[in-house]
C-alpha cells in the first residue's frame, strides 16, 4: 500500500524558491497536521474525534430567511440510516453506483455520506443536464439507484430512467430535513412533486427519502476499503473534447484534497465555508 512518503514534491520548483509560497503552508502533504489517509467514512469519524466536533453544527442549509442547522452526530445518524436502507432494502453492494441528482443541500450530503458508509460509489449529476446528457451519464456508470430532487422528475428522469439500469428511484425535497413547525415550512413555499411521482413503474420502484430517514433503523455495516484504489466518487468530465467521460476519485483522492486545502484557508473547527460550487463538481465535492 502506498504511503505519503511516496508523494514528495520537488522543493526546488520556482513556486517554492521565489517567494510565492505562503508562510506556514507545508510544502509536502505528509507534513500537514493530523493528515491521515483513510476511507471516507472512517475519515469523518476520525476528524470528529480528533477535533471534538460531534456536537457542533456541521451543516447549515439556508432557504430564503430560514436557516436549518444540523449537528455532526445527527448528520452521521441520517447517513447511516440512508446507507442501511440502500444496503439492507435495495441490495446495494460495495462498488455499486448511486447517482445523486440533487442541488447543494442537506439532502445531497446525506445521500453522499450514506454511500461512503456502505462503500457504494456516489455519482454527482449535473442538474442542468438535458435528457440525452442524463441518459449518457447514467449509462456510462451503470447506476442502480437514482436519488433526485422531486421537482426534477418530469424534466428528464421520467422519460430517461426506463432506458437505464436504474431499479430504484429516491425522490427528496428540501423539507425532508427541516425541523421547523408546519406553519413556518408552508410559509417558505417550497414546491413539491408529491403525488406526481408514481410509487412504482414497470422499470423501477420509488422510495421517498423522507420515509427512509423516518423509518429506517441504522445498522453497523463494515466494508473493506483500500482508500488508495477503491472508487468513492464518479464525476463526469465537462465534455469539451467530445462526450463527457467518467472520472474516478478514490477515497484517498478526496481525503487528500481536504487536507491539502486545510492550511491554505486556515481551515479549523467552527469555520463556516459556503458551498457555492455545485457538489457534483470536483472541488464542490471537497466542500461537501
């Protein structure tokens, strides 16, 4: 298995020697404080213990004037429920692909972390895809599960999904993770497609994320992951030289990315980072 000593940068490069490199930023990844290459899920738990952030608000979702805060321990619980449902109810195994067609939200983070919990591969979907682009993407990865914002259903997935390997569709809505009283939630005017998506078609079954989180008892699921070689995420390239292609990011890729930016932005517990880059994007995935 590789080690961080195998990834040494030549410190004679001009960006190191001519005064461009910021003071206090390690030149080698191995010198970053606390760096540890692990599977993604193990990394979440390690960081929570290392920084003592289990009771911290770790995910903040803002919609108009409303703000929902989620503590790390709650987010982990949501993710374990989602991962358990994928594994125990839908038969998703390590290496299976779960496509996530959801905007930046608690919903995306739960689906993403749930995949890492069971060793499934999370595939971020560009929500601006037209029908044929979505079809190409899902066929390239052979995704078995499709998580989507419910209002997107008639904008492409409804006609595309029967042509893919997707057997389970999981619609979700921002309100699934809002804890305010019903009057406040209704006042936000968040659109919903409940009642407009069938419970089942001849091609796939439908399971609402709200019900999954509400009714699933999380189980302890152990998977054997080599972080250096095991895919954690599939991303689609931009397609500037032809049709988009699938790029694989290993668990080590993603964990290393987080540690690499740590000292550049003085990342520390309690700091608020704004997730403005789409989470399906390569750097947006680091923010997620």
